[in-house]
C-alpha cells in the first residue's frame, strides 16, 4: 500500500517536476544568451549606429594599444600630427612623415581618418602672420592659408575621410568670433575661404566646423548663425563637431541633446569629436590658452577613488543613452585619447593625474567602458 502511494505521488509530481525543469532550462538558456550577447567592444556595441573614433598621438603604438584600437574603433583622429605647427613649420616646408604613418596605420586596419585641423588659432606657427617683421596684410595671410589648405588636403586626398576645416573660431564671450590672428589678418570671411579652399582641394572629403562648449545655448546660437551664413553663401560644409570636453557632475545632458537636434535640423551631420570626462576638479572651459597657474593640485596622484570612477561610468552611460537615442543624427563619436595615461588632461590646465577615458594606464577596461557597453543593450 505504502509502495503504491509512493508510485502515485511520483507519477502525480513528475509532470510538475518536468515542467519546472524545462522552465529552468529555458531561463538559463535565455540568461546565457543575454550574457553571451553582451557586446565585447565599442565597435560591436555602437558600430552599426555611428562611427566610433579615437584620437591617437602618433602611429607608434604598442601591440596592446593597436589591438584595443582595432577591436573597438572604426575611426581615428591624429591628436596633433596634422596641425600646422607639425605639418608646416616654416613657409613652404611641409613635414608629412608623422601624419603619413597615421594614414598608413589606418589603411592597414580599415579605420577612417578625420584630419585635424586645417585652421586653428593654436598650434599655428607665427610665420603665417608676419611679413618682414611686421604683421602681414590680408592678401598675404589669405594666400598662405589657401596654400596651406591646398597642400595638406591634396596630400591626403583619398586617405582622409573628413577634415576639421576650422576649429574654435567662435568667441566664448559676447563677441561673435574669437579674437585670433586669422580673424584680425583676414577678416570674418577667413572661415568661408577655408572651406572653399578645402572643398576645391578634395571635393569628396567631408568638411566640418569643430568647437567646444557649442552645446551651451549662447555658443550654440553663434554656431547655428555661422552654419546658416555659410549655407546662404553656398559654401560647402558637411557637418559640425561638438568637441565634448566635459567635466564630472556638470555634463550638460539636456543642452547636448538639444544641440544634436538643432544641428541636425539644419541638415548637416553631427559629430562628437573630442569626448572625455575630466574627473579632477578645475575651473571650466577648454580654451587651451587658459592654463591654470594656481591649479587644484594633484588630488588623485595615488589613484582615483572607485566612487568617482562609478560616477564617471554613470555619466558616460547617460551620454551614450542620448547618442543611441539620436543615432540617426550622429555620424561619429570620437574619444580624445585611448587610455587615461594618454590624455591631454594630465597636463592641462595644470599638471595632474587624470582619469578621463575608458581604459586605465595599463589598458584595463574601466567601469566607464563597461557601463557604455551595457547601455547599448538597454
Ligand atoms: O611637441 C612638443 C615636444 O617637442 C615637447 O618636448 C613637449 C614638451 O611639453 O611638448 C610637445 O608639444 C605638446 C603637444 O601637445 C604634443 O604633445 C604641447 O606642449 C602641448 O601643448 C600639446 O597639447 C595639445 C593641445 O591640443 C595643444 O593645443 C594636446 O596634446 C592635444 O590633445 C590638444 O588637443 C586639442 C584639440 O586639438 C582641439 N580641441 C581642444 C583639444 C584639447 O586642448
């Protein structure tokens, strides 16, 4: 009788047990699929939405850096190697060697190159603006600017996908344009002239205006004014680069989103071109002339507090949530450096140990990288 009851019990519970087993197997299967589907790289996570780029200091990368670069990115920007002081140090003397190595590296690894930068007030040798010891007049500076653009763009034709033609020409203060030697020597039309010369030298290259803080309403309005003026005059311009040098806890998320939408509605491409999140307290801005003489010291010389890295991770993820939402408007998101040790923010606005990027100094993924990758799955 007892034996009979046992059998009965077993037979009654077996279907329920089998059902439980198959449900559990199903859930484990689904879970494992989700874990397996977690994107392993930035390229895998976002490559279908927009190009993912990074600034590199030169083509001299370690094998580990090259692997991280090729696994994660689809585009590179030479951080300094195409600037006028590097490429055209004296009138008529061009030095393309370092930048050529970058374009070769990019070609071997199927990365797009964004040329940075043709016309900028910084890292531009004085000879452009001097004539026999005196300030050169408009015609001479304009001629030099056109020659420079023509030589550089022609040299890289077919190797450079896009150019930051003019960088940081808009003023941070009440003025419309920044007080620079380009502006004072040539006049406001130096921007238009630069775009015209670049388009003539390579009609297939994408041409961009690039600047910082243009997500903020006043500078955004001036950027849109510039864009409209260029378009009214039928000047060829393909897009606007929002640099994206942001600071922990003050990332202007709403303004960034508004600016992406505003630029896109002008029917040009939108890029985030120099992304990093500074974690060391400082004043603000990204004007390279603005070095702090009394800096805030070097509070994280011995390491960055984990809590700070977590905050940075959450803020990076929130940015990528915006980029993902507006992926139809964004052409490229470029980080300004591969790892924390490579960032310009270790020496500007004063010397300090900074942690603004996605990999540690020994190329270990930071919480920020993991957060950005998981954001892609949401
Ligand atoms: O090449 C010299 C080298 O010969 C010398 O030994 C060394 C000593 O300090 O300096 C080297 O030049 C440095 C150069 O980077 C190359 O490493 C300059 O001092 C340094 O000022 C320069 O900084 C660059 C900065 O632009 C200059 O304005 C940063 O690396 C670069 O990341 C930064 O990039 C800019 C973008 O082009 C435009 N948007 C803002 C962004 C950050 O400032």
